[in-house]
C-alpha cells in the first residue's frame, strides 16, 4: 500500500534540511499526483501511461491525456501487481516534481527506471525502493535533487550511475532498508552522504569510475551497516570528515583498491561502532587526523597492503577508551606530525610487516596502552620515539626485522611510565637512546633487550633507576654508553672511525668485543694515542672479560711493523678471553701487552705489529688477566 509520506522526517533529517536551506520538505497542501498505469514490461516515458488514482491500470481506466512532462506533488513509478517493469526516460526534456519521485514495486515485482538521454533532466527528491524493489539507472543526462535508497525496512533501492551528473543536497543509501549505489562513470556531487542510516539498515557504495564529491562529512554506517568499495575513480570530501561506524552498534567498512580518496579534514575508523578500512592500492590523503578506534567501546582496524596513505597531522590508533589495530603489510604510510598508539585511555597496536612508515614523532602508549611490532619494512621517525610516555603507561616495541631509524631520541620509559623495547633482529639506528632517563623531569623505567640484529646509537643512557639494558645477542655499535654494560652473547663493535666510551663497568661473560682497525686516526682526524683515548675506553670502572676479542682490519687498511694501537683502557682488567693473532703476511704478527697505570690510574691493553710473529701461548697480564692467543684474521670492508 502506497503512502505519500514514505520518507520519515526524523529530527536529524529535519535539521539537515534546515541547514540545506529547506530545499526539501513535505508539502503542506497537495497538488495532483500521478501513478504509472501501463502493464507493459517495457515502456517509454512519453507513452501516455498515467492515472491520477492509485492502483488503476490502463485496462481498467483510460489513461490521462497529459504531456510527457508532469507537474505535481508526487510521481509514482510504483506498482503492486508483482510485475517486473523497465521504464525508459529517453526524451530530451526536463521532468520536475514539487514532492517525491517514487521508483518502487511491491508484492514481488520490481521497477527499473532508466534515464538514457544526454539532454534529459530530472529535478526533485527521488525515493528508490521505499516499500519494495526499485532501481534507477542513469546512463546519461542530469539529475538534480535528493536521493533516498531503501527508505523503509521493507525496501531495497539501487542506483546505477554510468554517466551524466547527479547533484543532491542529500544522498541516503540504506535509510531504514537496503540501499546500493553503483558508479562506473559520471559526476556525483552531494552535500550530505550517509550509508546505513538507521539501526538494521544496510548501505553499499561501489565506485569503479567517475567522481564522487561531498561537501560535508560522510558517514559509512551511521547507525546501521555501511560498506564502500573503491576500485577506481576519484572520491573527494572537500569539507568535513569520513566516519566509519559512527555510533554504537553500527558497522562501517571501506576498501580502497585503486583510484584516489581525498579527505579534507579527519577520518575516523570505528567512531562509535566497528569500523574497518582496507587499502590494497590507490592514493589516500587525509588533511588533518586519522583515528583508528575513536572513542568509547568502538573498535577500528586499518589494513594497509599497498598504495599510499598520507596524513597531514596525527594518526591515533586506539584512543579515548576505544580499541584500534593498524596492520601494514605494504604500501607507503606518511604521518605529517605524530603517530600515537594507545592514546588517552585507548588500547592500540601497530604491526609493520612490510612497506614504509614515516612520522615526525611517535608515542607508543600515551596515557593509554600501546604496542608496536615490526617484522619488516622501513620505519623512520624524523624526531623522537616515545615508548611508555606518562605515569601509569606501559608501552612496548618489538623489532624482529626491517629497519628503524630515529633521527632524535628514543625515550624508553619517561614521566613515570614504563617502556620495553625487545630487539631480536633488524636494524635500529638512533642518535640517543634513553632508558628511564629524563633530565630535569620525572624519570621512568626503561627496558631494552638486544638479542639479535643491529643497534647503532651515538649515545645510550642506561643508568636510570629500575632500568636495564640486556645484551644477549646481536650487534651493538655505540659511541658513548652511560651505565654498566654486560655482554652475554652479543658483539660489541668498536672502532670503524669512532671510539667507544663506557662510563661504568664493562663485563663480557660471553660473546665478542670486535675492534675494527681502519686507521691510526679517529673519525675527526685526531691520533687515537695522542688524543688520550683507546678504541674502547672504560671510565670510572673495570673491564672483566670472557669470550673473544676480535681484531679486524677494515676498508683496505694495511699495518706496518712498529704500528701500535691502544685497544682498551680501564682502571683494572679481569678475566680471560680468546683473541685473534698470528701472521699478517710479510713476516708480521701481533703482540698484545698490558700497560699498568699507563694513563693516570688507567691500564692500557696495547696491540703492536711485530716483525716476527709471537708464538701461540698462554699469556698472563697484570691483575690476573689471561690472554689466549689464536690465529689472526683479516676482515674486509
């Protein structure tokens, strides 16, 4: 049964209509309404198939002698006889209505309206599939007005835009029922855009070509279920936000495979419900912020597999009580300002498996719970990395593979927070690494465990109370280490143009200390001996050795008889290690001696090139230091 008030006027819609200048309203007084009355399965609009009474077929009452262009409150392409009809709007004329233009059929039937003339224009509010099944296909021409697909819970409406232009003050796809919009070409401009408005509704938009532009925020799953698939074309939100799953109980998904998506302001994946964004290709640009898991009980997921994602300001993964998960297996992700994982009461995680991620600053747990896991890809933090930023925070970073480069400082635990960094592989290059160290402010607890891969740092501050640096594997290349350092299975790389200073005790239980000889000068041009330094200088502490001392020649460096290298300086030496010595060619060999109090109270372990190799033996150096002589090896660059 038809009703002239199929489209309900909820307060939200009334407010939107008012904001849009009251361009759409339910008329206060009725003019003539027209009803489609032809029985033919395929009919042209210009045929006289109209009645001014509902449910009157052409066989029951002669049709009205009216022109093809109708004027009235409502125009109904709606039938109840269960037939499937296609109605061709193929004339070069303009059709307008003061009320609603209905495309609908009930009792198992369907109505398919086709606008196929490039010079045709339809003006008015169009309701497709309000009570039953309706389809609007725009092959050519212009369509001006508002569009509602699936107006009631009983309706299913479909719109196919192949070419031409559609300009709508509002475009509601799945109001209370089911709405589907397929765009393969043409231009679609809408002021208000929503998929899945009410609880229980379902809205789908498939963008394969052409352009879609909206002038205010878009909602994919407002209170119901919304799904957006983009395989091509241009999608632009000039002013406003893109929101997936806006309210509790809603579901919103977006899949970007190709084409471009441009969001003028913010993007929320899981605003209040369950939101998911999958990007396998294309170009995705956000002017301001991206939130994955925005607030409350919302959940948001972002899966970046390919293409490019560029965010002008901040990315927040899990904020304000919500849960967010960002998984990157490919593509390029660029964050203009801050990446925050676990922000202000949120629970967030970021998994970088491949591709590239670049941000100015990163916060893993900022008044929330955050975790970052990297198993591949390229990760660049232009300024600072914070793990466990505030009091009560517990943040974690796991580096298994790939590269991490921090241009400034990596703060692991600060302002009373706790941060944990686990490195089992990959490469981590950082200017300064602070473990629970925050000069002038409240310290935190920082834990760093290196068991594989490379950690290359200019300075490591590891003397914070409750903080620790575990070194059981991997390779550590550091210029200044503040705190006690224990090597229990890794490789401490010394030299290569730089010296290493440890301000504390050094203990090597197992593993390797590798001293790379590539010249008699430091990187800044000073002679190592003349500068009062050794390759490895331990100030204010002792050196206790086990494992291996590995002496390597690099970068084609050649030694000569009489060359001396001060390898290690410390107040005292203890323990025993195996070191590499023997023939260097041309009858040369190494000789290592310990010089007691050679530089003040500091002892020196000095390596000298001799003309005759010293035979292998067990040597005893001062303070109970025992050296075990092995065969020399030459390391190439």
